[in-house]
C-alpha cells in the first residue's frame, strides 16, 4: 500500500491554493483560503511531502521525500455554495 500512501500525501501537498510567504524573520508562512486547507498542507509537510512554491502559469513545486518535482495545475474549480467544495 506504500504507493497509494505516497500518492495520497503527494496530492495533499499539491492540490490546494496555498501560497508560501516569508515572515519578518524570513521563515516560510502558509497563506490559505481556509484553516482546513492550511492544516492539510501542514499535515503533508510533517510527513516530508512539502509544498515549496507556486510559480506563474499554474506551475507548482513540491518536495516529495526530499526530491523536488514540478507539476502543472491544469484546472482549479473554485469553491461555490452548490458544490460546497473546491477542487484543484
């Protein structure tokens, strides 16, 4: 089941609209649309699946077990009251 667990945490690290900013001390700080979204990204981070940065044109960089990978986000379905969720 290891490949499924790795895929799950990769998706947690990747499928969101979080932005990483630096605080006054230069430490990374998560900016998220909701506390739930931030908590999921932080949980993935604790298991070494780290969201690194979001670049222009929908490109995201994540570190998966210490190896940086680049993904292109194809679509973001924003939260709406009919669906009661968002999707990336």
